[in-house]
C-alpha cells in the first residue's frame, strides 16, 4: 500500500536558503532508500516560513525505516536548528 507523508515545518527567518540545501541533500540520500518514490516541497503563501513536504513511499515500512535511520536523523538534527517549531509528520494511505 502506497503512503504519503506530509511533513510540516516552520523555518526561522533568514534560514530559508540553508534549509533548502538540507532538503536537497536529504532527498538525494532518500533516493537510495528502498521504497522511496519521490517528494515535493511547497511554501505556504498565507503564512510566512511555513513549509510542507509531500513525500511518497511504496510501503509504510519503507518510510518507517527511513524515519529512524541515522542518515535521516542527522539531517533532522540540522533542520531542527533552522526551524522555529517542531517538525510534524502525518501519514496517509492510498
């Protein structure tokens, strides 16, 4: 069953460019993960700094393995220093 993961973040002012670089790096690592289909990044127009990542995976287990991987957690730690609130994850099935 394919899953879509919505990842919501609020970037602190002035950190947008660095955050985008981290996203690109994380995506390039995710490409090597089993079950990764792809992702897109959306910037909310009516709320400054709010970002939504839509990540697609073949199976929930594929996403779950990526979520707890050291590789992804290292990126998450760096991302956390650039955001002004906790990252929120929502998982939906197709």
